[in-house]
């Protein structure tokens, strides 16, 4: 096989890995939109907040240390202990569940029946509030998420494939963290599908997604289901925050990963969990291949806009996405 062909395969494989990372963020959007009809603009900030909280708990950092020190003239920054990763992740999941309860109790409970644009604007406000809260609690400096996840290219894969293309090919470069993220995404999606199909609360969640009034008539609590949905979205945000934080550091630009999820949702559909995965893979592979094949002809940097152009084409010809439900309204 020629070296160019093998480099093309490497580009596709890395595109698939990148697509999985995008899909992890898109899953949180799908869960909330499917159950409540709310497009949660704050999903990216939720991933940032979850990652900040995880690092803060692991390092034994004092929450709101800057405010406490400025108010009382102290010099408190750390408790003096470190928390094991598993326990810290468990505590962070608890924080995200508490956040889900607070969002439902103090915000969306009072906005039932409002227009979708009102709910969307509420999530924008929630995003800025949560970003500011993360800054006050844990500080704005860049943090390292040390969970022991593998980093860098896989030497074994590189050595095993080095001789496929002769002297001009040095082997596939596949990032080990991306491979871990792929496995985690597969397990996560399988778990979410199994939960929604085979558990009592999962079936109740699907019932609420289909018809709120019918779900109420059979005794399903909308408040509980929406707290459950936001909790699941918070857990997905934590997983995405761990993967992206381990890849590029926990910093406030992490919240911008939500923008990468938008084209994924437009391709896969806003109501389909498998669609989020397929859409992510299409975007990941598409932008890498386009950069590899067309980028040199147009000056490069096509990864920044390719996904949005592809999403625009889908909006024109198939606005519901590949797996979304086609909406028919009688007038």
C-alpha cells in the first residue's frame, strides 16, 4: 500500500476519535432536549464546572477561597489533603445531582409553559451564572487533571504499522487518550440506551419525552423526571469534562466545546442518542479529511469552519437531521 493511502487511513482514524469527543458533549444536549424540549446552552459550561469541581476536590482546594480570604484576612487555599480519584468523581457526581435539583427547583419550575425562546434565554443566563460560580469557587487559573489517563501516541500501534508503507510511512499515530474516550463513549451510550429501554425510570423518561400530559395522567412526576434528566446530563458533562480536561487542561475555554456540539446535533438530530454519536463521527472524520485533502489548496485552517458549513447544508435539505423526528404541524 502507498504511504499516501495509509496517511489517509490515519486521518480517518483520528477523525473518528475526535468525533467521539464531540459526541460526548452532544449527548448532554440530546438528553435534556428530548425530555423537556429545552435547548441547554449551558451544557458546555456544565462540563467546565464539573471538571473544575473534580480537580478542586482531588487537590483539597478550599471552595470560595478568594472571597473567604478577602473577607476575613486569612490565607486559606487548601485543606492539606488529597482525595482519591474515585472518591472525588463520586463527590462531583453528587454536586452535579445537587445542581440538577437546584436548576429544576429555582429556575425551570417557574418557567413551565413558557415559549421555547424564553427557556433558551434562561439557559444562556444559567451558563454565565455557572461560569462565574466556577470562577468564584475554584479560581480561574489553568488546572491539570491528573487521573492517570494515558497520554500521547500509542507506541505499540506505531511500531506495528511502521512497515506497511515502506520507508515513507512511519506508522499510525493514534492518541491513547482518544482510544480511552472511544471506549468510554461506547460504554456510556450503551448504558444510556439500556437505562431508557429496560428500567422503570427510563421508560418514564421516554413517556415524558413523548407526551407530558399523558405522562402526568398516569402518575409520572415531571419534576422528578426533569431532575433525573438534568442529573444524567450533568454526569455526561462530567465525563466530557474529564476527557477534554485531560486532553487540553481544565481552563475556561473548555466551555466552548459546546459550539463544536452544535453541528453534531444538526446532523444527528436533537432527539436521538445514536444520532449524536453518528453525527459526531461524521463531523470528526469530515473535518479531518477535508483538512487533509482540501486544506492545502485553500491555505489550511478548514477545521474551524467545515463542520458549520456541513451543518448549514443539512439545515437546508434535512433540517431534522439524520435521526431526528420530522415535525408535521397542522395549520
